[in-house]
């Protein structure tokens, strides 16, 4: 099973929050990816990201502010 994690962190708190989205069935994977990316976008915009830059941020796997806040999108696999 593949899992997408949305992780928020700061310099002072390496882990503020983790939200995980499991892909249990491959035929539903695009729906799960869409939900995870929407969650990432919401958190990034809420913390100062520009909506026009979000596709690049998702491609890079993170959005970061100069003050140390970061939201990341991380894939993992459960065997």
C-alpha cells in the first residue's frame, strides 16, 4: 500500500502535524492523490503561499517560508 503524508513543521517544532492518505486500491489512487494535494494546497495558502506557485511546490515536495515554517508532501510504502 502507498501512503501520502502531509507534514507541517517549523524550526522550533520539527513536526507540527501529519495527515496521511492511504491508497488501498490503485483504481482509486487519483482520488486520493487529489485529496492529499488539496490538503497540501490549503495548508500552504493558509501560511502565505501564492496559489500560482503551488504546482511547482507540489512538484518539489514542499512549501517553505523564510521564518522556518514548512509543509511537505511525502510518499511512503507499507509492505
